[in-house]
C-alpha cells in the first residue's frame, strides 16, 4: 500500500512539475510574442524538452516567417507603386507643360497659320494626356474585384476580325496586312466587351511597338482554345516578357515610346477576371529573321 501511495504521490508531483513547466514556458513564449519588435527576425525558442513545446514553437515561427514575407512583399509593392506613381506624374505633367507652352505661343502669335499650328500642337498634347487618364481609369476598373462580366459564347474569328477592322486605317498607313489562321468554328465563353478590349489592346501594342503586321493564330483542342498574337520586333529591342503585363511597364526604359504602359496590364486583368491566362514570350528569328513577340490568350472555360 505504501508503494502504491508513493507512486501516486510521485505521479502527482510529476504532473504538478510538468504543469508548472508548461505554464512557465507558455508564459515566456507569450511575453516574447507580446514584446517582440514586428521588424525583428527573432524567433521563438523552446526552453524545455516538454512534449509539444517544440511543435508549438515551430508552428509559431512558421507564422512569423509568413508574416515577415508578406511585410517585405508589401513594402516592395509600395516602393514599386511609388516609382510607378512618379513616372505617371511625369507622363501627365510633360504633355500638359507642352500644351501650356504652345497655348502661350499661340496667344503671342499674329500669323494665323502659325497660330493654328501652335493650337493643333497643344490639342495633340492634351489628347495624349486624356488617353493616359482613360487608360488609368480602365486599369483601375479592371482590378475591381466586383467587376461585372457577362459570359456568353463568342466566335473567336469574328471577334478578332472586328478588332482588326477597327484599326484598318493604321494598318493601311503602314502598308501592313494582318494574317489570321483560325480553326473553323472556334468559340469561347467570355464577356464580349472584355474580350474585345483584350484584342484591341494586343493590336494597339503591335501597332505601337511592332515592326511588322501582326499574325494571329487560333487553335482549339480538348476544350482548350489558344489565341496567339505575334509580331516582329525591331532589331535590338529588349523585352522582358516576365514584366510585360506589369502596370506602367514599357520596353523603352526611358519612357519615350508612345502609350501608357497600361494596355497589356489591363488585358491581363480582364483575362484573369474571365478565368483565362495571358502569357508572353520572345521567339527567336531563324536565318537572320527578326525576333517576334508572341502573346497568347488561353481559354479553358468553353
């Protein structure tokens, strides 16, 4: 009986000691988390071999690592946004300053023809600013999580032809003849207006930055439609395909090329909103032929 009593007493004391150790360790961990600087890289350590403490410390540290990664990513995004905002401010201010200068010249000019020239130049710069602001509004709208889309069955070839036809004067002025290769009867489920905007933005990108007429191909297999817009690029053009859909990205780092750098970002956002994928790669030319930029829209929601 005495042995049993001693065993029971020992087990009770062991439980009390274990409970005290757990309470002390948990209090230490709680104090660490409460007083820890959120910018610190310090992590929870296990001060006792008690069962479960190491696992608890590991889970907490995993959470701290994830929070740290999210904080670093948020800071990086904020820095990128500030750089983009600075570039956007420059892009808006430059044409407006030019317009103001031409208007001042027009006010001081007595020759009607010269005055008209100055006014036309001012109007062109104001139009450039308006285009940029319209693109910024379209980009903001495309990122809206509550963006209202109405999916319907769309015949791809017809939609592409309509988008190309809208830019016929620009193609004619360049002497370009776009080519379409489309699997007959290919349809996808998409919002008609959003899809038209995607095609339009891809065509505008080819017109502004391409060196030849765009080539459009459409393939469909096993319920997946792949629509590719390809166009040659001028020799020496450097394109970062991984950044092509970033807002304000332009291959011309000096930002001297036309456009807002938002067209492809808008297209990517609209594609994503419809459950599609937009990707890009540079295809090396063979036998001295120029490289081509290939942008592909993939739809799996037919």
